[in-house]
């Protein structure tokens, strides 16, 4: 099977340039509201896919332990500098198409501002499904193909791609918009039940953000998020999906690090902890661990 291309933020100043200094306070605050509305208040173990520099991680502190996963090691180093090296956080550099976790180990997962980089979104979502326990909650954000701006541009003949069709559109290399119905079909096909849908960034317009106070935009966006239950016409959509009818149920305790990982290449577990690396008992591949970051991108 051909491996999809990976969007790699290695060496990027994304957190600083886009969030801290990029005029994105409105988007950040509305996302915080959506997360609070959708995610359970706490639990054993949460997987944050595409954690980046840890922008959202502090919003999950009701969980006993949080695994921050990103393909970029430098992004995880920034998250580590922000959050510290306590046992509460496990930092993992890995490919979302090849997650290095035993099946059914997490009782919650989030994927926010990540799916739009996935050339094979259903394949990535299937990996999340495998990692979640029965009854696990998955909070997914995706870039919406069927947003009002795209609709108007299409109707006025200013864009060629049709916002009403189900297939993804790659508007910039490795940047995809998805149709809400397609995302729902993928999730339901994997055994998820979509319990709630929220729409965000109703006022993501440069002029409005310059003229109106951010607090006002956030207030009205929060009121309108609930309209996602009826229609999805905004650039960003959040869904709460729950995985049902999985054998074995949810684990009752937080697993040790040794119990958490499997070999992403052959699937064997548990891995043998050799301090500086983890060794697979099956294929004998060694996966690095340096400065508190586990690296499952390529074997040593």
C-alpha cells in the first residue's frame, strides 16, 4: 500500500507566527469553547493528535495523562518547553497513518486543525478508531468545503471546484477541505456515532476582526456554534463522535508507558524498554527515545 505524503512542521515557528502573532485570538478562543462543550471533563488517558506546540493541551487537564503526538520533533520540543516534563505528559513523534499504540488504550482523542493535512483522511481516522477504547470520545475538527465563501465564489464563477460534492478539494498542496457529509460517512463507517456538531469561525473575515472587539466576535460565535446541528456553512466544523460496540471495554487504569506502545511496523507489543530506545520483540526494530520524546517515525 502506498504511503500518503506527510505534512511536516519540522523547524516551523507555526505557534509564534500563526497563533501568538498572527491575529488568531478569535479562532483560538472559539476553539476553546467548542472543546469545553464537546470533550468529557476528565478521564484516564487522552491522545492529542497533531499536538504541535501544545496550544490546546492545557484544555485537557481533567485527564490523568495526555499523550501529545506530532510528526515534528521540534514542535514537540516547543510543547515540552511550554508544559514541562512531568509524568502527566508523554511526547511522541509519529506518523498519524501508523500510530504506535496498542488497540483500545485511549478513552478520548482529539484531532484539531490536523485532518486538513491528510491526503488519505479515512486511513488516518481508522488509526484513531483502533487506538480508542469502547465508548471512547473523539473530538474532530475539519476544514469545511461547503462554507459560505466557497459557495458564493462557485456560484459567481470565481472558483472551479464544486463545494457541494463529496470529494475533498486540495486548495494548496497538502491542504484539504472536506464535505461534512463525507466526514460523517467516514466516521459512521468506522463504528462511530456522531453525537454533536458545532460550527466555528462564523466571523472569520479580516474586516470584521479589525473593526469589532474580539470578545464580541467570540460571544456571538459561541451562540451560533449550536447551529451546526442543522447546517454547516462555516470554515471550521467540530464533531463529537463516540466509538461503540468494541470488544473488551475501556481499561480501568492508566497504562504504563511500556503497556502503551506497539511497533508501528509489525504491531508487536509490549516493546522492550532499553532506556535509550524501545525494541520490538517481533521484528527487532529499535525506536528512539531522547530527551523525553519517543520517536516512532523511523527505526534507529
